[in-house]
C-alpha cells in the first residue's frame, strides 16, 4: 500500500466502484518522482475481453493460479483480487493530458537502499 494514503485514495474521477478500488492502490506522489509510462495501452482486458480504452486504470498483472501475466481492466482487478508490487503487477492510470498517457501509479521497483 502507498505510504501517503491521503493522496492515494483521493480520486474524484473514479466513477465506478472498480475504479475506486484501483485508486486505493495508487501512490501519486511516488509516481511523480520518476514518471514511468506504458508504451501504447493494450486494447482489451485479457481476463474478460473488455476494452481498455475509456478506462481510468488498467493493470499489467500476474493472474494467480492461471500461470501467467496479462492486462486487466478495473472490474477484473477488483473481482479477481489482483495485486500490485514488484513481481506481482503494475497499475497504470490514464493522465489528463491533451494526449493521454498511462502512468505507473503502483507496483514500483524496490527502492535502492545500497547507497
């Protein structure tokens, strides 16, 4: 879970319970430190085939018990209990820019503590 829950849970654009579920994982402060963007969004959710276009979030996640990774829409993230973290999955949020991009907001690599 994000360290700053006050910003993590705030998502005025979350229009569905599934989007609100995803917003709880989002750490917008961490995402702004070193922005990582997904190159070209996937077209469809791999679990149920729902289009990703028009969604506020999508996950690039491990599907536990199914032996692989795939893309997931907010409803599948919530319904299947998909998780985010290094080695589990990354959550992306569509930006509000004129040309929307998908910024990673959860599932960041571990912090470098070597130095």
